[in-house]
C-alpha cells in the first residue's frame, strides 16, 4: 500500500513538472529562450522574463529533488519487500 502511494506521488510530481512548464507565461519565456539569438545572449530577455525563468528553474529543481527522494524511498521499500 505504501509503495503504491509512493508511485502515485511520483506520478503527481511529474504532472506538476509538466504543468509548471506549460504555464503560459513560462512557456512563452522558454520558447523565447530557445531562439538562437537569445540562447547565445540571455541579456536579450527582459528583467521580468529572467525572473520568471529563475523562479521556474527553482521550482523545477525542488520538484526534481523531491522526485529523487521519493524514488529513493520507493527503492528501499521495494528492496526490503523482496528480501523478506
């Protein structure tokens, strides 16, 4: 039961990461950042766009750390379950 909840949590984290990326303001800045001129010089982004990117990157980093921790717990529980 606990392992199933952890897998559900992993799914929810991935859904949240996708939703964060699909947010209209973030999506527009990410698309702009992919342009060749902007990718070479992020100074072409406005201050608000750079702040949006920093906030998005921070949220993604936190979600990635959370995902790794949940995966680690799931691995341990799965390993303990198979050794008994």
